[in-house]
């Protein structure tokens, strides 16, 4: 199984978010798994809630393309969420 990673910062802008969302949709349609994460650099670890909100919004937007394997959880300086593609009929 191919796993594609998408990286966000805690203060990702809307244009960048939409750009990465389109890539994730394409990856899931091609049958690859997607791992999205927010990387906290330096003091940005103070914005954990902002990162979690971003990943939950990402999961909500990808609802029709894939299902969430793992809800956002913090591992060191990364907050990670995983998606697997939905089965095609």
C-alpha cells in the first residue's frame, strides 16, 4: 500500500489548505492512503488546539473520498491523522 504524506503548519492559510486538500482527494481516488500531519516548530507547540481543528476540518472535507483510520493524536512535535480510500462500487 502506498502512503502519501501531507504536511501542514499550525497557521496554514486557506489557499494552501485548499491546494493540499485537492492533492489528498486525488491520492485517495488513486487508491493510496493519506497521512496528514501538523508539524509544530519551536514555540508553535502552544497552538495544539489550532492544529487539531485544522486536521478535523481536513477529515470532514475528505469524508466522501476516504475514511479516517486514526483520529488526530500528538506524537512528539507532530499531530497526525490517517485516511484510507473508500471502496469503489
